RNA sequence: GCUGCAAGCUAAGCUAUCGUGGCGCCAAUGGCGCCAAGGAAAGUCCGGACAGCACAGAGCAACGUACCGGUGAAGAGCCGGGUGGCGCCAAAAGCGCCAACAGAAAGUGCCACAGAAAAUAACUACCACGCCACAAGCGUGGAAAAGGUGAAAAUGUGAGGUAAGAGCUCACAACUUUUUAUGGUAACAUACGAAGUGGGUAAACCUUGCGUGCUGAAAUGCCACAUAAACCGUCGCCUGAGAGCGGCUCGUUCGAUGACGGAGGGUAGGCAGAUUGAUCCCGUUGCGUAAGUUGCGGGACAGAUAAAUGAUAGCUCACGACAAAAUCCGGCUUACAGGUUUGCAGUAAUU
RNA sequence: GGCUCCGUAGCUCAACUGAAUAGAGCAUCUGACUACGGAUCAGAAGGUUUCAGGUUUGAAUCCUGACGGAGUCA
C-alpha cells in the first residue's frame, strides 16, 4: 500500500535547543558547498525526536538588514523541505539520528534555483556520509 | 500640456498547488475553520507605562533643562503668542523662514596674527613742571581728543570748558537697567520720569531658577532539574564585621552555624511577565484661533522564543521602493520605486 | 532588547583645556650612488580631518543630528 508523500517541516523537525546547537558547532563536523556551509553530527536514534533535525542561519556580517537574512533563511528552508525526504527515510532505516545546521556564507542574496541546486548537493553528500558510517 | 523642486496621502491585487506560527473545534500525532508584521516595525534621540531594589529622610555632588501661555499621562514633542535675526520689497506695511531666546552690573579664565594697547589701556605724538643758558635730550605727572591694525578699540554729533584734554558739563540722538501708569492671564508693548553707558565669549568654568532615587523584560516571580553545608584568604561574634542605601556624608533599620573576596563546580528547561491598551481608525456632535478634547454610533487590533508569512505557475498597460514585530505606548529623526493631490518655478501651444 | 566607545594621508598613529601652514613612520613617485638591483642619501606628491547644520572673529577640537564601524550584558 503506497502512501502519498508529504513535504512537511514542522516544529519537531527543527533544531530548537540552544544547547544542542552550541554542541553541534563545538563537536560536530562540517563541509562546504560553495555559498552554504553545513555542520552535521550523527548520533544513535532517539525515540522522542525525529531522525533528522535541522537549522538555518545567515550571518550579520554580510547582511545588515533583517529582511535579507529572513529571505535567505526562507529560501534554504524551502529547498530543504522539498528534498530532505529521501535522507530522512534512509536514517530511519539505519536507526540513526542526525543534526544538521546550514549557514549561508555568501555575500549577496541568492536566487532560488541556485539555493535549490546547492541544497540538493549538500543532502546527497550527507546521504553518502550516512551510508559510510552505517557500513563501518 | 511637459519638466524640475517641496509637502501630504498611499505602499499592487487575484487564482491554484505545496508548506509555516497561534487560537478554537472535531477527537488526536491528523483534519477543518479563523487570524498572522510597518509607515517607518529602523535609529535608540526624548518622554512615559510597567517591574525589581528601597520606601525615613536631609545635605552635598552629578546630570538635565532655561521667553510666555496652552495641550497632554509626560516631554528637549505639538499649538498659539512675544522678542530678535534673515529674506522678498526702493522703503514702510505685510508675508515667509529661523532661533539651546536666563545671567557678562557675582567671580575666574580665554581673545592667535596684526596693533601702542585685547581690559584696573600711556608706545608715538600732546600739555605742565624739574634738570640744562636755550633747543635737543632725560625724568616726574596729567590726559583716551589723533595714530597704518583687527572680528572686536571704550556711544555719536555740536557747543561750552581746559595747561592740554576728557560725559567733565549741556543740547539732540542711540542703547542698558528701572519706578509709576495703561493694555495684556503672561512674556511683552506704549507713555512719562530716574539712574547709567569700561568690549566679546557662558554649545569655557560658573551663578540663579526648575527638575531627576537607581536599574531595565537578558527586569522580575513561580515550578522542575542539578550541585559544593567542600577549598583558600581577610574581617568579625554585641565597645559589632558587614548589608539595605547601586556617587558620597549624616541619619536610620537589620545583623551572628556571620560577612566579603578569590579560584572552581552545577543549571541554562517550562510557565507567568506577554499582548485589549493613557489603544487606533471612520462617521457625527459640542467646546477651542489651534494643538487638542467631550458625548454618541460602528469597526479593527500578530504574539514567535535559533524565532512563524515562503516557493512554484498564471493573469492584470506598470514586474513591485525603503524595509521585518521581540514588553507596550506618545513624539522626534532618518530611508523610500511607482501612483496620486496641492503649491512654487521654467517652458510650449491655444483662446 | 539595552548600554558603552571610536571615525584624521593608501596603512599605523599624533595634534583634542578652540588659534589658521593638520605632523611622524611605513608604503608610492622622482633623482643621486651602482655594470644592474637591493640597502642608503636627497626631494616630491598624497587631506573637503566620515557627512550635514549650529555656536564662535575663528572648529580636527565645542554642541546637535545623520552615516559607518567595534565592544559588552545571563
């Protein structure tokens, strides 16, 4: 029986705790996909939380106005929402929990198509990492 | 009609699919319905509300403020008036714009260069006297009338007066302070009289009047979880360390398994504060020159907490400026595409 | 959200109780020295003191507003 796939991004699927985020920056690993930098941390599965939790940020350094920062965060969030489902299923199957944080490091407000493309690449990379750690 | 400048208002809409925050309902990890940023949400420049500490105050200091009246919860806001300055105009009247607009006759400081001198003015020239036979020169004194300067030079003109001169005296004029009278709530204006005229600077110190307790939602209260009632140093145990009292002193209250400092450890979750209030908008009524305000009727108002409004497609002559709430209000300031209204300037055509 | 501080040559800093030519080092340019370069020596250029008003005879300095940039809080 095939269920209709939903592209949700509710409260529980986001990183909410200040403590967790600080831990992620301190202990987690990272890689870059041109204008986006990705911090990630893989853990054993937790029954209370979903298998994939996510956060976004854009620095005040390059974007003075809150309008621009909000715009970037919304674009990344939208791109992430439409593409993260495969990774989520993979993690659930492998019984793992992943915290991810996207930071936008570019200097200009990007196009939606660019963000969509780069987010896809980043998620693929995360998927590969996931496979490696599961096999090891 | 077009172009430019200034000011006011407004701040694209609709449909479909997927998705986000809050509230309500169904009955439950989902579905349905409703609502979901701005005129500046910004800068944090003023003023409050509210909260905590204190509530026994007084003095000093510090900070702010400064023509008058009104408005309002309050203000360095706004409205009206006065005074002064600038502009339009040949001038007046009038109109417009601007003003931190108390005091320099309480005291102190500063005023480069130039100039004799920049503030109890004597360098040159002037006058008197003395030294000297006279002159020249020197000395003592008088005297602000003349002297290239400078932003600023001792109120201006005339007459009297004198050794020479001087508001030294007088007349007229200018300005300052002020008694009285009149008008005005008042600032102030006008008239008459009196006293006086040795600069400027208070956005230099300062003086005078008035005002201000300090700290800001990372405030604060409650619940949950966790630990260290351990270690080191100093002081003290009622003749009292220290704390409230967050600038200081007096005063006052509390005060013993105590207080302060150092190093180190733990927590950093939830609820309240928190969104409907001095609220805003529209219509109307009365009061007021106006800002504003009274009554009546109707309508509107997000509440997140790593932080919610987005993406895609289509249509509409314009492909949409500045820009995102974070406790809440009143003002000020700054940014702003396009549309629209009004005023001013220039220009073209027509009647 | 609140609070505090700072803007001077291309860079790092002076001059901040007002006084007229805004000064020093590095860097840049020109010349000398050298076969050439470096180093050295001599000289030059470079500033609307972040911007706009105001006070004053006079402002980098004092006052007000704007713009930009740092730091800080539990």
